[in-house]
C-alpha cells in the first residue's frame, strides 16, 4: 500500500502543477480568458478546444491575438510576436498591446511603449494596456508617468480591478508581470 501511495504522489503533484499552470494560463483579466499554450508550431483552436497545426489560416485574428497573449504570458515572447505577425489586421488595440508586452519582456522597452501608445490611441478605455504602459514607465524610471496610467485605470474600472492592483503593486516596488 505504501509503495502504491508513493507511486501516486509524483503523478498527483504533476497533475496539480499542470492544472495550476493551466489555470494561470487562463488568467489575464477577469473578462479576457487566455487560452492554454500548445507545442511550438501549433495554435489553440477555441472552437474545438484543441491544439492544431494551422493550415491555411483557419484560425481568425481574434483567436490568434488571444493565443499570442497566452504565449507571451507563458514566457514565449518571440513566438507571441511571430503569431501576431500572422494577423490580417495587426492594428487592433489588443494586438498592439500584446506586441508591446512581448517586446517589453524581450528587453525592448522603448519599442514596447510605442506599441502601447498606439493601442491607447485606438482604445483609450482599455485598462490592460494602461497597466502595461505604466509598468513600462516604471522600467524607464518614470513613476510620474506610471501614476498617470494608474489614475486613468481608476477612472475606467476602479481600484478593485486587476489592472489597478497590478500597476499599483509595480509602482510600490512589487511588480507581478
């Protein structure tokens, strides 16, 4: 019996880690579910809820954009940018925001800020881009500009939303993303 339990423990621990990773991948903001990531060369199909090889652009821009974000949140920044490069319309607030996020995470903060500003110009009421823009300003040692984004987020979704909490934490020296 002991041997059986010790054999199951690693499997149970793996299952918990996989589930928690999946749950984290599904994170994003509460109104933006993030799809799970797939092996390189595949894309998540939200209709079939499976990973698949994308043949002939069967997956639309919205799903590609969401998947690029999932890749970026999983630390697969270059793959996220590669996915964003396949969009028919790359000039959406979400796509520009996620492009900014991936480039910032690759260490190209100024380039990321440029994408964030384009995203804000398209949708000034998009709190996630303002959070990431504020985090980029903190990297550039511009807490004054980060606080401006925090104020904007407060007007959009209050102090209880994830974007406000995350940027406030970054400004206070406890960044999460």
